[in-house]
C-alpha cells in the first residue's frame, strides 16, 4: 500500500462552472398519474439505500413500506447513511405508495470512497484544464468525489478518499486523498481495497501481541479441572484448519443412553476482562475466512497455539456433556472445566473415507484408537439428523465454491465443495451442544449471548409464496396461518428435486428475518429450536467467548449474574455488527476470485441455470457457482420484465425464469467491481410458455438510459475497469416501479457461495460448520 505524499503535478482548483453537467432529473414514479388520495406529510428517520441511477429508498421505523426518494430529493445522502426524511403516502391505481425527500443526513455512515482515479477536462479556451476524481467501485454511489491532491497515485490506480460532510443538493464532493492500493485491475489492489472498505483489521497492536504471548506461556495444571486426558477425545476439521477449538467424545451408558461430550477450547481463561485481548475481541468480533488466508479474531499465539486443541498436547477445555436417549432426545446437560488431550487430528476427507471403507480405508491405522467411537458417532449422527428434519430445520445451505490457487495466488480452478457425513456429523454435534447450553442457561436465568432468528415478516412471506407459486411449486404446505419450518422444508425438497434448490433457497433466505445475537432468549425459526446460542467457537467468535465467560463466572464460580448482563449485551451487539462486516468481506473476496477466474475465459460458453430475474436482466449460475448478469439490453429482440410472474418475456413469446437451463458466454469480467457479464447463447427448451392460469402479466419495459461522460483514466484503468464500465452502463437499473415492499430489494448477483450463517446468501441460519473453513 503506497504511502501518502504531496503531488508534484500542479492541481487546478475546483470550479463550479463548466465540466460535468448536472445530473438529469429523476423520472416520476410509474403510475404517478391518477392519484386518488394524498396523505399529510410525515417525518421519519431511517437508513437510505441508494441505487445505480440516483434515486433511493429509506427504510424507516413506523413506515409500512420503504419510502421512495427521487434522485433530485436525496439531499446528498449516500447508500447506508442514516437520514431524516419527509414523506407522504398516496394511492395510485389502487396501490398505496410513498414518496419523500431527505431533509438531513443525521449520520454519515460511509466515511470513505474507493474507486479508480480518473481525470477529466473542464473549463473553456485557455482556462481549460484537468481535474481528478474517483470513479466509485460501488455503482450505488452516484455522487462524484473530486480530489485537489492525489499524492503519489497514478491515473488508473485504485484509491481511497475521505468524504467531506454531505451537502444537500450537490452532485459532487471534494474529498481528501488517503491512499493508493495499486493498479485498479490487479488482484492485490482489489484485495487490499476490500479489506479497507469493510474495515477488516489485519494487524494486532503491540499490547495485544505481548499479552497473547504472555498468557500463552502459562503452565497448565489439572487442579480445579476434571482430568479427561486418558479418554478417547479427538478433533475433526478441514485439512488446512489450524484453529482447532472443538473436540468430541462419545460412549454408551449402562442405561442405553449416549453420553456425548463436546469439548471446547477454554479461551476465556486466557482472555481476561478489561485486558488488551478483551478489547481486541470486542472490536474484531469474529475471525474472517478468505480463500487464501484467515484474519483471526485473536493473535496466533492463542488461536493457533495455546487454545488450539492439537493432537497429543494437554489443553484447557470447557466441556459440555449431554446425555441423549436412543432417539436423540436430551435427558441431561452438565458443563465443567476440564483438561483434555486429543488422541488424533481428524480430517474430514479421511473420516469420510473411513465411513465408506471401514477397516479397508487407507487411514484405518491412523484412526485405530478412535475407529470404534467413530462408528458409534455415525449412528448417533443419523439419529440427530432425522430428528432435525422432523422438527422442520431448514436446509438453506447453498453449494459452496472451493477456489484452487496457483503458486502466485491466482485462481486456476473453481469446483463445488462437497460435504460428506463427517462434516455433517460435526455440525449436528455442535448444534446439539449449542442448544443444550442455551437451554441450561435459560432455565437457570443466567446471562448468555443467544442466537435469535425471528419468523418471516407476513408481507415478505406472501411475496415468497407468490414467487414459489409462479415456479409451479406446491405452496399448499405454506397455506396455514403461521407456517413453521416443516412446511418450508417440504417446498425446498420439491425445489431440489426439480434442480432449482439453490435459487429457491437463496430467495427464501432473503425472505427470512436476519439471524442475530441478543442477550434475550427467543426462538430460532430456521432451526425449529426454542433456545439456541453459540458456544462451540470461542477462538473465532465473540458471541461464544462471551457465553464462556458468563458460564465460568456465574454457573461454575457462583458470581452474581447481574455483573455480566451488561457485558453480554455489549457482546451481542458487537457480534451482530462485526458478523455483517465479515460476511460482506468474505463474499466480495470470493466474487473477486471468481471474476479473475472468468476474466481468463472471455468468449467461452457454458451451461448455466437462471438464478435470479430482475427488471434489468437475469443472473445465471454456472455449475461451479460462478455467477454473472445477462443484461436486459443484451437479449435479442424486445424483452420486458413480467413482474407478476417473475420472468423475462420477449415480444415473440420466449421467456426466462428462475431455474431455466440455458447456455451462456462469458462476455465481460470487471475485476474492479467483482462483476461478470454473460451473453445468452441458447434459450431453454420450451422457452415459449403460456402464462399460469388466472395470471395477468405486469410488463415493465426497460427505459432508455442517459449516458454519462466517459472518464479518461490511465492505461491500467482503460484495460480493466474503464473498458468494462462503458458496457456495463447499459445494464444499469431503470426507473422504479412504484414502491418496493418494506425491507425488500431487487435480487442482486455476486457470489452464491456464502460461508457465514444467519442471512447471508448461501449461509445456514443454524450456524453449522460448512466446508473446510469451519463456519458455524
């Protein structure tokens, strides 16, 4: 990352005259004519969501629907800002709509802008000169940021600038240059920029490192702990995992019940209250897992050292012992401080081979001590999995990508990640421990960071039911007043059998409320569990570490619970916020690698499945999970968005809808934005469809889009971002069609291979581990 310095080139002062023209006024909402009623104006505060074409929406408390904000009334707000707005409701065509105006930005959430450094000519005659500006990577940022100083940055670099206070009515800002990440189209620059934009800290302070080194050297003793070093306890993780924070054990009791032990690294013994590591865990909140690296929540002296349950080493643990009946029901739970020694470092792929081949496996000798326990575990896993299905736990896990890199760190192959019984077994055991701990703490009225997942909002649920019905899925199970997870599971099984399971799972995930952390216990809808928390990953999740601290202090040491309610409240809030930050960074890094991979395959054709349909085109996913946009403007002939049936329809009767099998070509790969553009090579067989019975099409033609001046950038930008931006401009969203439902957004593309839980595309609301990166 280049250091900041003064530019040697003369920089012209900004002038308000000449140069760029003011942005054209936003078109009025569709069906604005024929208003039958207009309510008095209301003032509300909420979050502004911008769009590519300048208009936006405000999600505000008390508003039934998101409030539409025309382009000329955004008041300088940028996507994500908290704003104060004035709005009114009116009915048009029998539909209630809202429209408003941002009156003030109360909290400018976005402090910086990242994009390509460009220049443009402005002025006239002998006063004609050059000025520099940042072309944002985020297309939702339609306000340009000019720079009076660009330090040592070069044209075409990816740079970051500090944004000034918002100025209502202005379509430009004059920012302060902060740093250059390097050439805009390079992998290294985009990687570093994503980490910076998502505020992912990559370095530990000297105080944090020194405290970690000091506590990691503490001598271990069995005093005050249950000594389980002679028991058959072992870990099972991905081959590349180094932060091994959970181990398992299992035996049958004389009464026929199972005694399942989930032994978790006792991180809270090392991370003490009010220390440097305590503050570190609160600020970071979670480890962040990328394709080629991990940004840990705690320094490696703990995460990969003292707290990692390495085979053959004595380690402190917090053990949850669950007595389970033969049908998998929980009979009793106890939690204890322990000292353990893992007898083998299990690997998912090896254990899966053992499950398949038994004693004939090449790994039978390595696991000789653990093999009888593994057989017993497999039987219990099948029982727990069936019990989970019976209670209606939703399987919203989408196919994940395994990105293979060469020695230079560039992607050479992308394949779907395969999850076997070993991965699913560990997930079920961790779910069992999380539920057991939450139940125990809740029943004793003790502090805990609970994982909460609310039932879907009725309005959004109704939208999903219409969506599923238009895909010819049987929505009868959802006809009840308050459908539970079992009803959704039936529909998801139907979708998977028809080959559209990933797309339907993704849409359902967006319909669901977002899982979050809370100090108050509420049910987890996605799992069908009344009491649930995260207990099993304290090395890499603040929520688990906070629950461990409360368990040890209150449950085991008898301290007053009132002393810890404030801490778990702060930890729940911090964990929820940092989880979103990490999810965003992980998703964007995945998209970056997929875009780089496809940039080497321009012109190649692949079979694909339509994964999303919007008013500006259709997204299609390849078998390896790479996804791209087929712009409406690139489709042959005249196409319209049939909103009522969630499909694209041509003037000659062909259609494109979710789940269609098509053939696409890779037309463009914009590395700076992590976006891929596909071309449609072949429509699916039987593309001419009749409309569903009793269904009227609601066509939304794509309007002509205004062009904006093409920035002059350096060669690297022209070869990468600049060239791509010209073509992708044609795919920008058109004017809004009335209002969107509250909280709803047009489905967007990007990576479908999420790894985190609770609301991310591809995530599992259960919080179970997935793939080799151990996500719960």
